[in-house]
C-alpha cells in the first residue's frame, strides 16, 4: 500500500509540474576544457584553481540562465577531495551560478583544498517566453530539482573530475538553507524521480554527505503556527495588527502545541520535548548562546530579559568534582543549569547567565527588527494581507500566487471546508525536510550543521530547533546553535564552520 501511495503521488507531481519535452542531448564533461584561475583571500592567501564553467546538469534545459553549474578545482585536489556545494538561493528566488567569492564560504572552501561546485537553480521569479507569453519556470519544487540534478551530475562524472562525490557538503542561507536541508533530508526519494527523469537529469543517486543550513526557512505548512505561538505576545506592542489579524494570530497559535506534540521529539537525555516544556528548552538554548557570547567578552544588559549570578566569585567544578570548601556554584544558580555553562575558571559577579524572561527577550527581538505580518508565510488574502514570496513559490507557471495551507485557504475564500488541491499539497510536502526525512525512500545525510541567529525573526525559533532535534532523534550527527545577537544571515564564523567540516571529513578517512 505504501509503495502504491508513493507512486501515485509521484505521478500526480509529474502531471502537475513536468514539461513533456524529451531530452535532446547527452550530459557531458570535458576535462581538457578547464581554465586556469586564481583568487586572493582577505588573509592575502592566493589559491590557484582550474575552472569548468557552464556545465549543464540536465539535457532538457528549460532555462539556460540557471540550469548549469561551475566547478572549481584547487591545485592538488584528487579523487578523494571533498566537494563543497554552496547555493545562493534567497527568498525562494532564482540563483545564477556564481564564480568563487573570496569573502564567503566558497572562497574559504577553495583555500581549505576542497573542490567547489556552484550550481544555479530556478526560482519563483525565473521566467522564459513561450509563444510570446511569460512562463514562470521555477515554481516548487523545480529549484530543488535543479540542485538534485547538480548532485547527480557530480556523481555521473565522479571518475572524470577531481573531487569525491561521496563527500558532497551543501551550504545555503535562508531559502537556500532550506534547499540545503532538503538535499540532506530527501536523498534518492522516489517522489522526485519522474520529475528528474523528464528534466534529463543523470540516472544517479542524489544523497549527500553533509548539509550546512544557515537560518533555514522550512516547514512552511506549519511555520505560521510557530510564528504566532512565539511572537503573538508582540501584537499591538511591537507589532501593530488589526482586530481580524489578532484573531487569526490567536487561532494559529492555538494550533501549534498539537503539532509540536505530534512530532514526538526527545531531548538529549531521552525525555520528551513537548508543548508543556518547550519554552524552558528554548530558554536554555538562548541562555547557552548568551553565556558563550559573554565568555567571549560580550556585554549583555539585563534589560533584555537575562539575569546573572550575584555571587562575587566561585570556581566551577572540575569533571563533576568539588574543590575543598566550595559548593561549585553560587547559591542563585538553578540546579538544572546546563553543564556546558559551567567553566573551569573563577568568575566575577554577573558573569554567569542564570535566567531569562523569555517574553521580555522576544519583545526585544521584535522591537529590533519588525516582525512579519499575520500570517507570516501563507498570507494571500488572509485578514487583508497580500501574497508572500512563499505564496508565489507554490503558484503555477502563469505566475499566480496560491494559498498552500487549508487554514489560509479557508480564511481567504470564506469556505469553511476548502482544502488545498493535490498538486499544491504534494509540492508543499516535497519542499518540507521535516516530512521528507520520514519517507522510507529518503537517504538522510549523516552530518548536519545548523545555525539560526538569536536575533533572527524571519522564522520562529522552534522551526530550526525542531529540524535539528528531529535529526538528532534519528541518530544523525547535528551541530546546532542559536548564534548570539545574529540577525538573518549566513556564511559567518567560517573558522568554526570549516573546523567542523574538516573534522567530519577526517572521521570519514579513519
């Protein structure tokens, strides 16, 4: 029955989203056509490389502006060299293949000795003209399909070009972070196969080794619930809303606890992570972020919700022991204080984060950068709101924007029993890593690096937290952090990122 259902859904997506044209040529790679180049990093280090550009990764090219990749091979690379594959997708819009940027992760990866493959991808704004009419070529899930096709291309020519296709590390920010997470969560899933075949993608695997995801905008069919559950307290404080919008906000927020509980998430100690204890868990993560920043010299005022130790001086226990005559922590530290906050050094007054008024902190975040409207994502026609980029992402090739959740569709149409049609519903599913990683047909990447800024309000904190926690529950290696004072952004703390990448590659070599 399961196989039949997957096959049925795949056929539905095929009918909805695949062009009928047949591939007209073969995929090619010519090692003799490389062009020598170099890049100088901000450190002054010069890296020489061979560039292979305009490598079309499908034979049935619908949009030649985007459907190819550029590959950069540093001097000294071998068949065993890992491949770093960043994408530059933002806002679910199209991204052209770039050259090496010495200031971002692509330049750093090249300097680290990695082969760098930069694919383009169609998006909600990519357009071609057919018979004098504009055709939108990149509506969901075509951007993801392009990136999957790029992975398959690298596997197809694994023996012909330097770089190890078994060690592809993807990287992306925002919607690009979502794409990176989808590549990691949905490897080889059969739901995409008819679409990839029609595009003329290589008949190869598309699973990856590791996914780097900066502030991923994922779980779109539940993102509005999470946003209002977290930020509803800001209504008519730091976010002005109408009476109708406030009612919608309350209705969405009320739905989120049931969804949280349905995920059956577990904390690292094996206990349940659920709606009843989620705020405490979020507070611990934010306190850990603040503590790390404070240890590095950051000045964190108590006016934004944090409280600090009132003890003048103490020494943290070493390996769980106690120094003679010392308790190991000040009296005002909570018993459940995360162990990693206890440093093996003497601390002065105010140096330990001991508590957090979460509401106060969330109001601080929302006052610093204005919140999104109500709803934040599926907003088309709801409570007077205009269509969002996500509404466009799930629209059709004629450029329409559509509702993609039943809740928003019912609010927009006034029809209490309206449901999203099958085509849109399947596109939403195949663009959600939270759902795709549960498919039996998905090969999930073993390694994950997920970052979301502690000042990032582009999606609610539970969205990346849930992604990281669910992956951990599935036994995957996950390096997750809410980065202190960081807004919506990516490719930061590159020393930390590449230390992690090098560590997982070394593990693979053992």
